[in-house]
């Protein structure tokens, strides 16, 4: 006889209710124990974590089985992220992990709002000044150099090996030099970012300019198109996937470079400065709050570039059928 399995939507609701119930029960037990100045028993905390993990696993499995439902593409990652945060919270508070080792998400959340004016100032100093300026200048220089190298073939043989060597230079070696050259302000961090992202853009741009095949170039020559017409109407559009690949890589490299550079010299604000100072003060919750701001800024930058890429390169094979 044919077996009838429950619909994934119904089991998803049941799993969500189970996970929510376990979460409420867990927080109630933890808060009750903390109110008396004690910790929950190890056995109780272990059973709670295992049961919550099983409920989250069941929920995610059923949500993934819902085909053709709207918003599933973002609902599954959202539920997965919330489940990780719940597990993190239960482990830290259920087992009494010291805040100096690993603060719970609720403690990081409190630190975020407690230090919000400071975090906004750090974000302005690091991201709005150094990262954006370095990202624009570095990518623009890399693309402009690629166009020059494309016109002068011997530069490609001489510059690319040099670029590979320079790309291997560690940031902790170049950051102090840039601070000595450009001072302790955001300008030295911008210089570090330009140094880091110049060659990824150069290499990807050169690969993209050569992406158009010979048949397409012959077609442009049959239309009597010159170098600039071929560049603007064929080669640059064909290079867009490569350019966006470099932009997405550089969006994260730029933020990493600015934060690391601030460890070697900075004014009294900046994400890297805040991390180094608060670690020395043992305020690890503020450190994690700063990391969360940096991760959110980097993720949003990457997401904006990915959406722009999808809009401008929808013709590319990688987006067909999506």
C-alpha cells in the first residue's frame, strides 16, 4: 500500500513550535538559575542543547523540502543563523562560560547598544573614510592599468610577475610602512587598501579583456570597428563578470586591510583601534560587537555588488536558469 507522508509545511510548523517551546523553556530555566546565583546542571543544559539541535535540524530539513514556496531562499539561512545563535546562547549561559573567553550573543547585543555612539564613530573612521576611498582608488587604478597593459604587450610580461610577487607581501609588513609614510590618519589605511586590492583587479581585468573569442572580434572588425569601439561595445561588456569577481573579492579585502592597518597606528577611533584597546581591557563583548559591525558592513557591501552584478550581467551563463 502507498504510504502517505506528512506535508513538509505541516511538519515545518510542528518543528518551529517545538523549537520555540524549547527556547522558551531553556531561557526560563537559565534565568531562574541566574536569579538564585547558580548555574543550571550540566545534564539539564546538555539535554536542552541536544533537543534544540534536533528540533532545528528537523525544521531546516522540512523547510528545504518546500519547493516553489516564496521566501524559502532567505528563510532557510535565517532559521539556520537563528539556530546557531540559540545554540551559542545556551552553551555560554548554560555551562557558565566566562565572558572574557566567549560572551553570549545577548551580552554582545547589550554591549552593542551600550557602546553604539562609539561604534558609529569607529564605523565612520574605518569604513566611510578609509575603506570606501581605498576601494574606489584601488579598483580604478587596477582597471586603468589593465587598459594600459592591454595596449602595451611587453608590460604584461613584466608587470604581472611583479604583481604576483607584491601580492605575496604580508599586510603586517606593509601596514607599518604606510603609517610612516602617510601618518596615523585614515590616509595610511587607504594606502594599505590600495596596495592590497590593486593587483586582484589588475589580474581579473586583464583576464576579462581577453574573454571575447576570436569570432566576436572578427565580427567587430567586419563592421570596421576600431580599438575603442571594440573595447566599449565588446571587450568591456564581456569583462564584466571578471570585474565584478574582483570587486566582490576586494570588498572584503578592503575592510580586512583597514582594520589590520589600524593595529599599527590610528587616531582614537576606528574598528581596528577599538578591537586592540578593548582586548587589552578584557572587554571582549565590545570586541565582538565591533566584529559584528564589521561583518555586517562587509556582508552588505558584498550583497550590493552581487545584486548589481546580477542586474548588469544577467546575460551571462552563470545566471541562466536562475
